[in-house]
């Protein structure tokens, strides 16, 4: 897959890869993997929050019935 980066982003990638002493491709690969890991964690958090919300709704319904 080929992706074209905007000129300013490409320049930042070049500077960072030069500074770190790694190839631009490796830097971009690593950056994407870190980003995707963060996205995965966000998705898991959203799922967990939804589950807690559903449990809260259930607990409230049970409490209402007990009154």
C-alpha cells in the first residue's frame, strides 16, 4: 500500500527519522502501530463504559421494583 503524506508531515517524518537514526518507513510503521494500539484501547474503554451503563440501568430498574 502506498500513502502520500502532505509535505509538512513528510518533512516532520524526515526530521524525526534522522534524529532517531531509523528509516522513514520504520518510523511511520511504528507510529501507525502506536496509534492503532491507542485506538484499540479507546474502543475497549468505550465498550466497557457501555457495559457499565447497561449494568447501572439494570440495577436502577431492580431498585425501582423493590420500592
